[in-house]
């Protein structure tokens, strides 16, 4: 909702930039999608390594 309100303010102040942003937004989203997927994969990898190292402590019961 906040993004939409900011876009409306931009539309009132400078409508050509607001229209360009509206048109370019899907292309920017598609361009950034691989980086989001890579970040998700890296985060899952770090969580897996952390859980592998913490497994013996969890089995023993140390918190």
C-alpha cells in the first residue's frame, strides 16, 4: 500500500517518470529474479551447514 501511495505522489509530481517506472518495473523484477533465487539457495546452504554442525549438541541436549 505504501508503494502505491509513493507512486501516486510521484505521478502527481512528475507523471512521465511515474509512467516509465510503471512500465520498467516488470523488467527490473525479471532482471533481479536470478539474484533472489541465488540468495535463497545460499541461505539454505548456510542453514544446512549450521544444522549439521549443531546436530551433535542437539542430540546431547546442550542448548
